[in-house]
C-alpha cells in the first residue's frame, strides 16, 4: 500500500472522478477526507471505504463558499491530524455560446472550478509546509488545453487550473511539495451522460484508443502522482485522454 500513513482530501467526492479517486486512494492505504455538497452520497462512500477496510470521513462542503471551505478543511485536519494529499476535483458546467452566456453562469463555473482550488490549497498548505511533504493534484480537462465551443467558461477555468498548478509547483518545491494536474478527456460520468449519443459516437471516433475513459483511469493517475514514485514530477499536466490530444 503506497500511501499508508498519508491523509488525502478529495473535493467533489460524491460521484464520478472524485468518488473513484477517494476509493483508489483508500485502497492504497490513505485515510481519506471526502468533501462534497451531498451528505447522503458522501455517507454511502464512507461506508463503502469502511467495508473495504479503509478509513475515511465525510465533510459536507460547497467549495464555492469560502467559509464552508475554511470550516470543512479545519474539521478534516482536526479529525485526521494533517492533510498530505489534496485532490481539487470539484467542478461544474454551465454550457452556452459566449454571446448568450449569462454573467452568473460564467462566475459560477470560475468560482467552483478555479477559485475553489485556490481556497483549498490555502487551507492545506500550512499542514504540508510544516511536515515538508505534500501532494497537490488539480483535475483539469482536455478542454482547458484545446478549448470547446459552448464551454468558454469551463475551458477558461480548466486552463486557469493549469496555470495555478505551475505557479504553485514553483512556490512550494523547496519544501518537498509537488503540484501537478491531471487532464482527463472524455470520461464516463454524470457530466458526460447528458451529451447526445451522436456526440459521444463522434467523440469516440476522434480518440485513438477507441473508447471513452472511465473514472478509474483518472484515479490511477492521481494515485501515481500522490505516491513517492512521482517525487521528481512537479508542474506537470498528465493527460488521461486516450490520445485525443497529444504533445
């Protein structure tokens, strides 16, 4: 178990990629603080981790609310004693062509997808600096790298996460803290479930590996970046997209 003795905090952990990350980190031996807005789904996740012999606790948190982030992470550190690994995964979409996009939809996506990562990092970084060890992993997106029509807000937020990743990597490297990003392509989640079948089929045609990814594909990349095996990797964007975007 590569992460025995470590403690991870995963945002947006109630479903999809976040849920898969929490389960995978727990399997590797980490204690996992799972955070999201849905208490019922969080409790189900905690029960599933416990049934597999893992240790976790739920923290109801809306990452777009600064006070909830502060109090939730403070509670997590009080319960677990520290946070070694932060996975900034929480994200939403509010798709619309830019000319019709409401300011509220722009702000909601930027706040949830990008500002929340800044807030969460601020709350855990003290714990990491103190012990001179840490892993910050931001879940960005292939659309933050190549853009997507109708997703100017989402693409901007995910591109912003890449910039944040690189800036943080430089700020904390001297303290043995790494900061990396994972950029998923098309992954089978509730976020992609709403897309039309035609859109999905066309998307698969553009993926060299010929399939949509699974949340577990992303979780495996997160576990690697959280481990000692990735100790000399920082400021990196790890693509998990089946070859959709290369280079």
